[in-house]
C-alpha cells in the first residue's frame, strides 16, 4: 500500500512485516529508512545530473556564440567612436551658435545705442 505522493516501490511497515515475518519492528524500520536514504540519494544524483546538463548546454551555447560576441563588441566600439565624433561636432556647433548669438546681440545693442544718440 502506498501513500499519496509515494513511489509504488515504497513499502509500509505492514507490508514489510508480511514480507519478512521473522524481523523485528526496529529491523523493518531500518530497512525502510535505508530505502528512503537510497531514494534520496537517487534524487540528489538526478538533480546533479540535470545541473551538469544545464552547465554543458550553457558552455556549448557560449562557445557557439563567442564569435557573435566579438562581432557585436566590434560593432559597439565602432558606434561608441561615432558617438564621440558626433558629440564633439555638436559641442563645436553649440559654441559657434553662442558666438554668433553674442555677436548679433552686440550689433543690436550698437544699433540701439546709435538710435538713442541720434534722438530716436
């Protein structure tokens, strides 16, 4: 008889007592506990195997895509260089724009001053 969630190979103390009538209750418990320990070890081994498979898949994927990583790294470096160049151009244009604005402001100020002096 199995409990819900138990594997069909697990046996209850009652079933073990029927199978081994000459054994004591303590001996039957030891037998049942040994089965549990064996199953626990099997589960741990399965989990370790699954982890190893996942690690192998990840390494395989990394090896497969290593060249892609180098390609994208080169693309990134090229884009970074272009951004630096564009930023320096933008800074230069902003400076020229400010200089022009200041010159226009001076010209307007001079015209205003001349108009005031002429009596307008």
